[in-house]
């Protein structure tokens, strides 16, 4: 789950930070693992630890046609979930070209 900053906290307002789950061009504030609610470290809009992020649009023949589902998992939860797979995920190396 992604939470975005929507504005500066006002000095004498409530202690709650103004935050939103809508992106709308705002800076990424924090990412919460959907499975265990752990806060994933984000600094200056850069994710600083292992993160599995996914967004999937279900197709016509599914019961969720037209719905887009998205969620984030910390690396521990990713390992836990994929550890239950009878066939492990396919893994390949990627050479970053900058
Ligand atoms: Zn987790």
C-alpha cells in the first residue's frame, strides 16, 4: 500500500500527517507491506529495501473483469508466500543499463 504526502503538516493542526493513498503527482511518503503492515524504507522517493510491487488488470473472462488490483510486499513476506509455491517463481538476472 502506498501513501503519498499531500501537503506540509500545519504547525498547530492535529498530529496526523496529511497523507493520501492517491498518487496525483505527490511525493511517495511511505510504502506499507499489505501482508504484515511493515513500513518499507523510502528516502527521497527511493525505495531502500527489498520490495515486491505488483499491479494486475483482470481480464474479460475473470470474475473481476475491469478491476485493477495492486499491492506491495516486503521481501520477507514475498519469500514466505513464494516459499509455499509448488513451482518456484522463475528468476533471471538483469543487467542494468544506465
Ligand atoms: Zn511483509
